[in-house]
């Protein structure tokens, strides 16, 4: 019986620790995380074609693709994986500006659901996932582990608008 009581006590400690970690993550909002990390979002960019930046259907927000203005070029020829990773991080900032404009605050995001990353790359380049990690890693830092971790696709493409290295789109769930 003593072993069982010890096991129960151990389980309660583990559960309490997990609960505290979840509370700590939830206590810091996405907007607060941006301020804590000194991340400034750009102004929302107007669409450059016949589309809108965001479409809401029910509690899902479908975001148009975002491309960073720099660096430009093709992964595996003009750019390294590290430069592509940075381009993907820049695309996050552009996307978050669009999300804030659509919802009024990033704190209305309940969950990042799906990310689709397209990497302008040569035929034999196969590190698209490493490049798109630049986008995904920063989304997790901004929204936290439980809200920011998402499903994802990473694709190699022959070309992107304005010779962009990366274009990323995503689907969010609103609270």
C-alpha cells in the first residue's frame, strides 16, 4: 500500500508540474510575447493582385501567402538553407501583420492549424523542410507550444512571385 501511495504522490507532482507549465504558457499572450522579444510587425501590406489578405469562414481564418522582400533567389543555387530560413522568418512577420489586421489582435488566435510553405528551389534541392522551419519555429515562439505547433507541408517550386525565396500561407482557428 505504501508503494501505491508513493506512486500516487509522484503522479500528482507530475500533473501539477504539467499544469503549471501550461498556465505559464497561457499567461503570456501572443501580443505580450512579441513585446518581450522586441519583435515589431510591419504595416499590413496591401494585396498586389486580385485577392484579399485573409478570408474568415466560421472560426477559421485562411491567410493569403506572404513573401519576404529579401533575400531573393533560388535555394540551392543563389541561397543557402540558412538564408532561406531567415526569409521564412521574415514571412512570419508579414503574415502576423495580416492576422492582426484581420482579427484586431493576435490574442484572438486560438490555434495555428496548418502551414503550407513553398520554397523557390533548384530541382535537386531537398531541404525545403529546414527552410520552412524558419516560419514554424517563430510561430511557436509567438503563440506558444500548444497554440503554435501545427500541421505543415513544405514544397519545392520552380518560381515564386518577385523572385521570392519563400512563400508561406496558413490557416488559423479564432477563439
